């Protein structure tokens, strides 16, 4: 379980201070998929970076399975599998070698790394394990990055716009994979600005705009709160703009 309590984050620029995240709070539960939905620039990625300890919040706290992300950062990282907004695979290594490297960083033995690599390759449809990643398609890079992030079998998974740039078939496969993670009782958070994706997958939705949580609940609760029966219309009503909305 991931608990987010009153997160704030600001950045200094040449023209002043940008308040990227302002008091974001929510809980992502085990056995559920929690979606962060919002227009581009809403603060989703900054929020996620604080969740996986890449950034320190100016105020507020993150707890992963009860461990404070600031006081017990190493323990929190062990419990997280993260697909960041930058996919960054090592181009001179094969997909298998990329996965192995991260397994070794987590202290896994060879047998465990091999078994988990083969299992994820089967699940994700990775028939390119022994090819160097230079020249990979966007989908192949994303699959490699996901397998690399999950090789240590974390109970909590954070994915930042995982279907960005993927074709239809790869996207369908990834959605099935996320549903499998939920069925295994894992806590899954993913960010998106694609309405259909969130509506199809999420048990709970956190709508962020302007660095603030505008709404938080199940799809049915959000539709009821906004009035319109259509989730897309509810989204527009709740944030007050159609900016960044993908149909």
C-alpha cells in the first residue's frame, strides 16, 4: 500500500517560483489499480517522482507498506517497481542483460534472475531478449524497462504513462499485464491523460490539475460527484477545462 499525505513541491525559475504540487493526498491500496489522471503539466510526474524517492517533497510524507520514504528510503526502493517517464535502457546491452543488471543491483542470485526474466518475457511477449536494445521500437524499450523494474518482484508498482507511444496491440498486452498484477494483490499506480485507459483499468482515480487533487474516488463516485454519466464529461467538469484530454 502507498499512502501520500499532503505533498508539496515547488521549483525556482528565472521568472519566479512554480508550485508544481500543492497538497496532494491519496491512498493506493493493495489489489487495486489507482490511476493518476490529469492534463499535461498537471503535476502527475512530479508527484510520482516524490513517491519513488527521486525527489524530496518540500512538505508532506509518503509511506510504502508503512515505511516512510524519507526516513527509510532504501527499504521503500526495495518495495517499489518503477517505470519512470524516461525509459532509458542501456543500448549496448541486450534486453536480457538490462534485466539481469537490475536484478544484480537488487542482490538476486542467477537462478532467480533467470526464472523471473523468462516469466516476464512470456507474460509481456518479449521475443527479443537476446537482441541489443539499440534500434528497439518504443514498445520493445517499454517492455524491457517494465521487466527490468519488476525483476525483484516488488509488491508496489508505479508506472508513469506506460502506454505512451505504443501501438494498439502492445497497449492491449500491457493492459492485460496490469490486470494480472492487480489479480496478484499488488498495489499498482499509473499516470495517464488518456480517458479510455483509466476508465478501463482503474479501481480508483485521482484527478490532478494545477498541482492539486480535484477529485478522488471510484469511477462511479466521480461520475456521481460531477453529475454527467459519462466519465469523460465528469473529468472536464471536475477540472474545469478540456486541456490535455485525449479521446
